[in-house]
C-alpha cells in the first residue's frame, strides 16, 4: 500500500524522517493536511490531548529563546535528576527517548558480530537499527500468553555472552501492552553476566496500574549497567517536540554521549520542565486514557473479540484474521490504526485516542467485524 | 571564570548541553533569567531579531502537531531540495547544522588514526569532536592576513592522505569572518586526491556580499565527495529551534544517516519551510546586520582599533591586548562578547546584535579602551 519498508515505517513512527517523497509522506501522514485533520488517530500511541496547558504556557514563554544558543533552560536536567533522586551526571537527555535507544545501539553494537538480545515483537526500532549498522538481533519469541520470556532471554544472553552488546527490554512492552514484573526484572539482572548492559525502555511507565510492575531506576543506583529510558512524548503529549531522557551510570552516560548527535530545542526544555511538575495533568491523561481503553476493550469483547491485558495507552485485539486488510478497511473509514507487528499478524494494535476518536473506532470496528465490511475498502 | 573546558563551551555555543551544574549554566547563560534579559548579546553569532513573523505564524499553526509523530510537515525536505535544484536524496536534515558536522565526524573519523584537516582558528566543534572520539585534527594556521591557507591544506591532505578522514572548511570562516574565494575552493578540490570528502560549512552564507565568494553546492552536483552544510539558525533566527541541513551525494547522505541520532521537532519543520520562502525577511536581516556591522567597525576604528574584513554577522577587532580581561570587562558592563579563539588571543569577536545592543557595545568599548576601564571589572 505504501512504498515503505517496515524499517522506514518504524523510523517514521518514532519521529524520524525516512527518505520519502512528499506523496509517500502525505499518505503516511493521512493525506493532505485536511485529510490528516479528518482522521481518527489510533495508530502511533500518541497522547491525543496534546501538551498540557502548563507546557503550552512554558513554550510561549520560551519563544524568546527561539533564536538563541545560550539561554536559561528552566534547569530541566536538574529537575529530572531531582525527580528520580539521582545526580545530574546520571541523566542524559535526548530528542525523544528514541534518540537514546539509537545511541545505545551505536554505543554497544560496534562490530559486525555484536548482538542485541530482546523479545519479538517488541519496539522494533532497536532491532532495525542493529541491522542497519550490520550488527545482529537475537529475537526471543513471546510466551503463548504474549508475556516476555525472561528465562529464554537469560539463556540466549549467556549462550552468546561474548557477542552480546546489550539486552533490550520494553516495559510495558510495545505492541502488546504487557508488563514485565518487578520479580522478573530482578531475575533477569541477576541471571545474566553482571557486565552486560540492559536497556529498559519505560516509555509507557505512566500508564501502568499493576502493582507487580516497578521502574528499574533503582538498579542504576546499585551501580548495575542498566539504562532506563523515559519520554515526554506519551504522558506529556510532546512527541512532536522531541524530549526524552535516560537514567544510567555516569560512566555509561559519558560513553553514550560520544555517539549522540541530536540536540534539544529551547521550547521543549521549558515544556518538559513544566510537564514534569504538572502531576495533575499526568493523572488526568492517565485516568481518561485508561477509562477509554477499558470501554473500548469491553466494546470489542461484546462483539466477540478478546484483547490482551494492557497496562499502556494502547491495546491489542485478537482479530482472528489477517490484519493488513483490516487496517485498510479502518483507513477507508477514516480511522488510522496500528501497523502490522509480525509475527502477530492476526492482532490489531489500537492506540487510545480521545473520546470522539474512540467512538469512531468502535463504530468502524462494528461495521468491519459485525457487518462484514472488510474487502469493501476503496481507500488508500 | 567558568568551570568549563573550551570544548564544553563550544558544545554549549552550538546548542548542545555539556554536563553543567545549574549554577554554571546560569553563569554561562548570563545569570538568572532577569540577568539574561538584561544583557546585550554579542557573543554567539545569533540573529537578534528572532524568527520572522512568517516563521512564528507557521510555528503557531504547527502547535497542533506538538503531540504527534506522524503529521504533515509542509514538505520541508522537498522545499530545501527545490531551493538548491537538487533531488530529495541529496538532502540530509539535522537538528542544526552542528548535528551534521558531528555526523560527518562520526562517519569519517572511525579509527584512532583518522584525521581531519582544516584551518586554525575555525569553528572548533569539528576538531573538538575529533579529539573526543580519539581521532586527530591537523590544524593549519591562518595566513598573516587571517585568510585560510589553501595550499597548506592541500599539502597536509596529500601528505597524510591515507589517514585523512575529511577536510573541513568553514566559509566564510568563524571566528574571522573572512571568505575562501570561488577560485580557492576549486583549487582545493582539484588539488587533493579526488576521493577525500570535503565538508564545507556555509553557516554564514546569507551574509556574504563579496562576489568572489560562491556556494559549493555545484560541486556536489558534479558528483564530488563534497558535503555543504547550511543552517536556519543565523539568517532565519531559529538557533534555539534546531534546524539545519547538508547537501551532498546520495551515497554520502546514506552513510551519514547511520550515524545520526537526532530528530527535528514539528514546529521547526514548519518554521523552516516558511523562513525559506520568506526572502524579504532574509534581505531585511542581512541589510540591518551589515549596516550595523559597518557602523560598529567604523566606530572602533575611530577609536584606533582595526577589524578584519568580515562577510558575516560578526567581526573581529584587533584589540592589541589580551582578550580575556576585555571579555570580563564587557560582561561587567552587561555586554556579552565572544569567547577567546586561540591563538588569536588579542582579537575580540563581536556578534552583531540589534541597534540597541550595538549602541551598548560601542559605549562599553569606548569606556574600556578609551577611558581605560579594563581591570575595573567586578562582575563575574
């Protein structure tokens, strides 16, 4: 449908521009701006509400720095350090956490033999980058219940110890929405050789309710080679403004910095600092998102379709048929849904939009699955 | 005065955050926000007018993409390609041209023996990065008239041919403001082995009046391994928003992309497209800047101090005494001026501010140099 490789699509979904024609980009972005405006956007795990009022105000204030290199930055890096109770040299900022995932790849996958070990499917950008720099990804299939297979990750890491650059864990996992428990994280970190770096991507941290989940930041404080990434893209609605960070040891942060080429714009430094303080808006986004997710999951269940238990701002429906025609059928109804995530090609990833978008999603789902509209797509 | 290495200071001046304490950052940035506001900013070669109205409008429009990954981007990459009459795959976008300078370093300085060849002083970030990744910089002194020594660059490149990763040329040069002529560029490119990449940094392109100067983009079209970088930071006043690009061969662009980790925010994509179309504002900025530069150069000349002929938005005054105490004296008078550029330690780099800032600069210059206020600095 699109002249895009999965790797290009993933780059795009992460805010990086693959080398596309304007026509390709326009189709990917939902067509012209008017078409884009008209779409229900349940495809990229974005926060549909946009940045909170506090962040918008901070950005307006920071407009006066738009032409500057040196300016007050509202002490964003110190604010992040304080938030986690760590020192500033444990924090490395990035243009989205996606930049930091790439930086970890460039830091630890330095030769053709180095390997990243992680689950499949997971957030694919790490594996695609590994391939693009001629390293290798050892992908461990999910368990039958779509949880991550920690013992298998441990075994693979030990088996390939000499070539393993790092272990990647997305928690909660994208695209499944399932968590790795606190107990499993400890099992992993205690089970692999202690010098193997572990990258733990907590992009969806703020949406988790399950008390079996916990952040892995404390392991950094123990001095383990753990890199925890966070983003302002999700809970704070700043994906297009590009701000994320990693918490890691000062030694790893220094090493990573050599490979980092991005810089952060003036507006998002102020927006991020404001959003970090605005816990009320974080709570609101979480509450609205979880309520809408629960309702949508119940709605599709009432139509006979089960979803995986999710702890994020998206969920996966087992649609019991190939996903690509369904994605196309949704698009024809002006609802954008997630791309295919092989090998889970009979599951549909749905990002939780705003209330109006979720009404449109559920209505389209009903038309496609109950009224049998698949194949009726004439859209592009 | 500041607990900063020159390399950290250069990083900072390029919009990258070295790992500073808030107090250090605040001092570097001119103190608290109120102090920063109160300073005349003639230190970072910024455009004092800010983004043009057209770009501000475009950014306001693009606020609706602040929470998105996928969105219409006003076809910025295609607009840049069209502007230069090249294809889209000749364009690589970056978070400021500084990102692309770093990317070239990471692409071509891959082993401990690789070297970059270029003038000294020039924009130091390229050499500092080379050192930080354990490569080496072969720095060719400027000629007695502070022009770049092209024959010496050719000789050094040929002599170290096997280890040269690339040649760096800033044109016009920072910090001197002097151009390399069209004829000299051809002499360089024809004089070195044809497979040596040449990075030509045209950050100050838009301020040049001298007809002996010309852009090096046509050499890319000849298929030579030339990388021309441009930025929206200067003429378009978008330094804090982070947008630049390189024009190069598709093969080099692909190679560079593997080392690029930054991404560009939604607002600056729209701002850049608007600024590119806004040739009227570019003309206004150029006209105002050159008039103010000429006046300031005449004013200090009237006080007995010669400046180097500049084709940029800054100029260098030969102050005939050590520069650091003079920088401190200016700061005490609430005028920020350029950092020291060794070995030119009796030259002061002055960025052209707005009319008010230039009045303050000239008044401070008079107090320091005519009324002898150096040493009277009690500021920090």
